[in-house]
C-alpha cells in the first residue's frame, strides 16, 4: 500500500513500493529498444540507481550539489534521478530544446557539477559551451555513438559513458550499499530536491527551488483527490520530465503508487505507441486533445451521407447521456440503449485508437477548451483538468473523478488555500480550501494567489524576485486570472497577457482565442490589440486541412515569405473567423488578421518549451505586419 509519513522523500517512495506493494522482480519501466518493448523491473531500477550513487560519491558529490539532466524521457533519466536524489544531490533538468546560450546560463547559474546527455545533438551542444562552464566537471553521455564525436581541444571536463557507470550495478560491495542507504535516510523532506527553471516568457529563467516535501505532499493529496489510481495502472509518458507537470503527475505518482511507466518513442509515434502499450492513464496537454478531437470530427463527417449522420447522432446521444448521468439521474432504458448503440457504432472505434483501456487522461499546462472536454465526455473518456505552476509543485487544483465541470480545473487540493485577489484594489475577494468546497459557490474574477505546502522555497539565488512573488502573508502570486465557478477553480488568462484596448476594455486573450480555435481550419491564433481600437490576430492554419483543401505541395510551406498572401486561402480562413466571431462580444471580435505560413517555434524564440507564446517577442518581431493590419481598412467581419 502507499505509505506517506513525515520523513517521506522522493527516493523513499520507490523503496516503499518494493517493500510494501510489488515484488522487486515485477515490471516498473517499459521502453522500446531495437523495435521491441523491454520491461525493466523495480530491482534493476534500484540497482542502477545505486550504481549512479556509488559513482558520484566516489567523485566527491555531496548533499546539495546540483546535477544536470538533458535527456528525453527514458529509463536512464530515472536511474540517474533516483541515484543522485538518494545521496541528497539536486536534480536540474534542462529542456533539450533550449538554445546553447540558455543551457549555458542554467548550468552556470545553478552550478551543475555533472550532466547526463541523451543524444549526439545534445552532446555536441554541451561540448560547444563546456569551456564557459567552469563548475561543470563531468559530461555523461547516455548513448553509444558518443565516441564518434570529436572532443574539443583542451576540454576540461571528464567524459564518462553512462553505460560504464551502470555496468558496476551488480558488483557494488555491501558496504557501499550500506553507505548509500545511510545517506538516503539522512535526506530530509525540507531538503532541496530539484531546481526547475521557468520557461522565461517574461525574461531571464529563474531556478524554482522545490523540496522533497513539496513534491511528496503534492503527490499525496492528488492521490487523495483522485483515489481511482492504483498499482495496476500503466502510464504512457510523453510530456518532458524536465517539466514539473510530467515529473509529478506521472513519474512521482508512479513511484508512490507502484504504477508502470512506459516511455513513448516520440510525439510523432505517440498514436502508434498508445495502440501498442494500451495505457490506462496518460497526462497530456490541451493541444494533443484538440488534435484528436479535430481528427475525429473530420474523419467522422468527411464522407458525408449516412456515416456522417450516424457520427453526429452518436455525439448527440453521448451529450444527452452525459448530461443526465452527471446530474445524478437515471438514464432510463431508451437512452441507455441508444448510448449502447452509439458506443458500438462510433465511440468504441475512437477509443480503440487510444489502446482501448484508458480510464482517464489528465490535461494540464494550459486551459482546455470547453467544447473539447465535452467532446471526450460525450465519448465516455474522462478528461481530468488540473492547474498549477512550476512554483506550486505543480498542482493547486484538479478535477475530481466523479464530479466534472467542463471549463474549470477542478477542486482545490487538500492542505492549501487558494485566493482570488482584485487586480486593482488588491482586496482578497475569496479564499477557498478543499474543505470549504460547495457546488453552488461562485465569485468574481481576479488574480489567483495560493499558500500552503505546494509553494516553492523560492527562486535560486534571487531573493528580490522571491520577495516579489511571495508576499509578507506568504501568498504566492500566480499571475493568472481566474474565479470560482460551481465550487471549482476556473482560469481566465495570464495577468500579463491582458489586453486593454483604446477604450479601456479589458480583454483576456485565451478565452477569445479558444473560441476561434474551434475552427478545424485554425491550428494556432495569437491575439493583438493592446491600446488599439480593435483586435487583430496572427493565424496559423491547420497544415493538413490547408494542404488537402488547396492541394498544396510541401514546398509551399518552405517558401521564405513568412505570411501567406493567396486571397483564396485568406478568404477560406476568413469564413470561420466571421462564423465564430458571432459567439463573442463586439469588442472581442477580430477585425483583421494575417495568416502565418508556419507555426511559432522555439528555435525562433517565439514560444517557450511549454508552448506558451512569448507575447513581447512576437509583437516586436512582427510589428511591421501588425501595424499594417491596423492601417488597412479591410475588416474580417
């Protein structure tokens, strides 16, 4: 059984599983090697972790030292993390997609001593900046081909193959294991577990200090709020473990509960991997769910005729069944029979593509459009939404399994307080806890603030920024705008994203953007209009839909012109801009737009690794085009 106590730490969770839930030889990790899925036991995982611990203890690593990881999700990530954490070292995971400059900054700011590197591309990136990283002592490649990469002349760091470290797992002396055990038992919940660097939408990344207590308590209360997760689950992991959401909601949950973790090969192979692994739980981001929704709608209605009528009929039946059962009423024989038929004809075929065993998916990282959540609910696939930040370990609220209010991120987790503060007067409008929950409670919107066990220890070596984020009453200011609706927390937008038009009207971009994103023609939309008379937007079309509609070759998307000028494409997008504008207030409607040929990218510095738009960067970079939209007299509605 899961056992949490006052001394629980991240490395103690997995040891508890082996002592109380699973036998050591049972499967913990599942990974694809040479086209075959390989099952890795708890025993192998812990032995490899001990090998990592022994190696770094021999190198003089001590409690509190920072240790880097720049590697995709894999068993190697787990071995290294468990190995360093149980000797009190600190996990500093770096997004593999960051630039050399950003990686160098994080290595030096945190003082990383050793870094695990996952592939040739990342290895070359580290070698290029190694001379500027004076505290970095060891580079640990976790792939065989590293020997083919020429080392720069005068490299100060020692390069050690991770395979060589793991090879010592079976030969560790009992005295070494006893030493590791003693250090592991000395690690305190208040000790620093990880530095996770913020994605830098508003400036220099900051190292968020999260303790073992932060992580363990977050896992504990989330399992209390979603008690249906048990030791039989298989999670499919594809979101980066360098991000706090996947780290806590997949990795740490599985370490605590004894669930299996299967590592997806890539985002491109995710659908294939789902069919092979047949997961019972997955953590995901709204964009993935939107794509599944869009493809399902397109596939179900593309041919028209009887097939489309059956598909749309099934969705109506699912919606009716969901509404009736959610209100606590009995569906009755006729509706239940119609639902069973819809399941057989439509829903089962969509579910089979996910592997056919999904109990639920947890969506985080951004707001899930309400219509997408309702679509999955109509199919009978539960989507639990959660909300939090890196600074809150991360979960502050999450949907209860038995009670869903679409368009909200669920109930406040146990043990914390969540407040809504008026943006202008700074008066606290409402404070809610898990225990004060009422299904009929609502309040006005404001900035979301939080205090309690989930709040970080602060920003690493940045006392001024820490004091700015956490006030004298210990409230952490999230910078997110929201309110309570039917007892659940509802997110409106980021405070810094708020657009104030020339007439003083406040517009939060996310809800407006989500209305337009209902269009199957639109993949991304970036709203503009601060201090302007009306709103405009940069629109990214759905590439697959655009190609199919206009029979476009791949070369069309490789042209140097950033924006599409073909009138027929602009008119095609404009049809849906006008259609969905009708759902918005007049001051929220897009009056003009430009169609960007390709998505915003991390390489261009336009979005963060968590896919959030860097508003200032985009507005500055495309200022001439934006000004052109306001100079034109053409309006989109």
